[in-house]
RNA sequence: GGCGCGAUAGCAAAGCGGUUAUGCACCGGAUUGCAAAUCCGUGUAGGUGGGUUCGACUCCCGCUCGCGCCUCCA
C-alpha cells in the first residue's frame, strides 16, 4: 500500500485514488523568464520519479505540469530585454525542455500554458464573484476576500489573525483587507491585457493553476505538488479559489519537496545564490545530478556543493561498474524476490528513494560477487524505475562532461596501444609512465583478462 | 511575534524500541608485474538534560543550536 505524506494533514496517509486504478496529478511548473536552476531540477526530477512509481504500481496516471507564461516578472524581463513576451517565454520553454530531457525527466501528459486558459480563469472569477468571495477595487483589480473563505490557512497551518500582512511588504491600500490577494489585475498602459467583464487586465498569480487544474483534471483531483515555497501563499490561495468557486474539495493529497540549499541557506533567486542546471551540466553528467537528487528524500533539504556531486558521481560509478562487468539479462522485475520487494517497500513508504538506492547498491554487491546476469538485469530494471542506469555502462564511465579540453578517446586508445606493446616486452617502467601520463589526464586504466579498459576519474 | 521542520559516524544519508542501513573517503588482507576494479575484514554514530521501558538513536518532556514559512520564489 502506497503511503504519501500529505502536507494538508501533516502526516503520512494511505493513498486512495478518487477513481480506483487511476491518478490525477498536478504539479506547479516553471514561470518561464529565466533558465531553470537546481531548485527547478529538484521539482522536475522528484515528481518525475513520483509519476514513474505511480505508473510502475499499475496506476493509470494523468500528470499535468503547467507553464506560467504571463506574470509581472516575465513582463519586466521582456521589457528589459527589448523582446516580446512570446519570444522570451518560447526561448525559456525550449531551454527548460532541454534541461528536463537531459535529466531524464519524462514529458508530462499535459503542459498547459497559462495564456491559453484565460477564459477558464475568467469563468472561475465570475463564479467567485457570484459566490460573494470576490470584489472589485476602486483601482479596478478583482480581489479574493480571504476572510470570507472559511478554512483559509488549513494547508500552511496559518490562522488568518496571525498572518502579518504588511509587516515586510507595503500593504496595497485599495484592498478591503491586507490579506486579500488579486485574481485579475487591471491593465496599466503599455502592459499586455485581455478583455474581461471587469475591464482589460491580466491574471493574478494564483488563478492560472486553479483554472488549468480543474480544466484538465476536474474540480477535485488526487495529488497536487510543488516546491515547499509554494505552500504559502500560492497553494493556500489555489485552494481558496478553487473550493470557493466550485464549492467542493479541490485536492486530496498535497506534496511538497524540500529546498535545495547552498551553504545551508535556501537557494533562491532573491538571494542570488542559485546555480542553473545548464551551468552544472557543463561539469557533471546529467545522470549524476539526477542521482544526487534522488539519493536524498524528496522532503529533506538538499545541500548543494561540488564535493557532494563528486561523491554522487563515485557512487553512481560503482553501480555502472557492476553492470559493466556483468551483462544484464533483460527480464521483467521479479517482485517476489527480496531486492525488488525491499525496493517496493521503500518506494511505497512516501517515495523513500534513499532506501531504494541502498537496495540498488546491495544488489550491485551481489552482482559483483556472483557475476549473475539475472541479478544484473534486476538491478538495471529496478534502477530504471527511477530513471537511472539506463545507459551503456561504458558510455557513462568514459563520458566527458567535465570540460572540453580533455584527452580524446582516440588519443587514449593510442596510448593504451603503446603501453600494451611495452608490457609485452616487459618494459614496465615505460608502461607505468604511460599509465601515469593518462592518470594525470584523468584517465584510469584497468588491465583485465580481456585486455586493457579505461574510464575517466 | 505566530506557525513548522531538523540535529545520525570524517562527509552524505535512511530505516528501526532489542539483530550489518547504504554510498563516498580511510585502514588491513586477497587479487595484480605495479595498479585499477572487485572481493574479504575493520567503525561501539545518533546535539544535550531528564522520563517511560527488562531494553531507546528510535517513544515523551525540557534545553541548546540550525533552518524554513508568515513577501516574489521550485
């Protein structure tokens, strides 16, 4: 039985889908005005893993990950860059697709864009107005009346009276209450806008997810995920809007992944301490990054440093080394056998990927000891469920993501040829000199029964 | 001020009321021309003070420290 930690209940709960055998899941994706950073990588990889495990568990999954392609930051960035909003967002959507693909993230079933859902947003706002939860300000904005929605704060554990709106940011004087948030912003001169019953304007921050979620998955669906920083106010407001408009429960299970940190501080755009995915991929294999993310539990903080990535790379090499030594027999996973059983237990326990990885390493040890193609096959198949160990071991071990200036495979092979000749005439000092030369260039030689192999350190 | 989370061996990171987590690094041995890889062996880790218990890293309470949210953020 799959258990999921539900942020709404603050505890692990048995997962029971609304419709037996199928799952509807929505994850807050990117706002596309810049390159994806490591925090985005974590959401991408974590929910890709969740989606894969749900499917592996035999459930039919409808996975939606949205793209927010209209908001204040996008407008500002396009203006600063002197390009159109469309050009800007298209460009960064392409980059996001590239980054996600590199990390082995499968395409969601739907990737709706906010700008394609304006009518649905307007309909939601209309309902909220009809239900007495929305009002128009003197300035022309449509706002949500937080205090008129009972239960506001249930996701983030906040009580309306404890929220200190305006403590850190100036209060907008046109609101009825400082806690109210905007559903529809009236257009200022020069800003993009859509016509609406409340005048020309554009969507507020939260309404797009309520609209896309309910349009694609229904008013009530199973799982909603995203980064922990979205829990408040974004997800809290999504609940208020959706339940306020539809008058029914919005989401059963809320999942939030932990932050990526740098030097024990949250990695964020405002702190400026973020690393983009493509920046990291210049030095590290994308699978190393994926493994680095998955070897920690998704709810724990994940501290980033190159040292930790190096560590992850070594660990992943051990797995690939086992597969290199023993050809994996292609076979379905035997769920009755101990490794698979333990793997499933770990994953069913709120997606405990660190424990699942431990199973992988123990399996690798077995493979090394027994040289068993069957076990190697299980290792490969189980890891595949996490989107790991999908490549040729040789290709992984000889890959050169670190920098462009590295010695080429052809040069390495040539030197190995020379060394083999030296060894044949028992000129070991010449052989060792070549090995040391290669070692300096970051190449490790492995003399074996079948000849000399190599890999990058 | 309100709410919440965490503290595990050199580093990273899990489960678990009593039995080896796991990985990296380190050390000894096997293997190797020497290595690498692999295998075998070695680690009395669980912030601190109490309590519950036959027994606690694991449950309860206090304390200390760290972090997050209450503002845009994945």
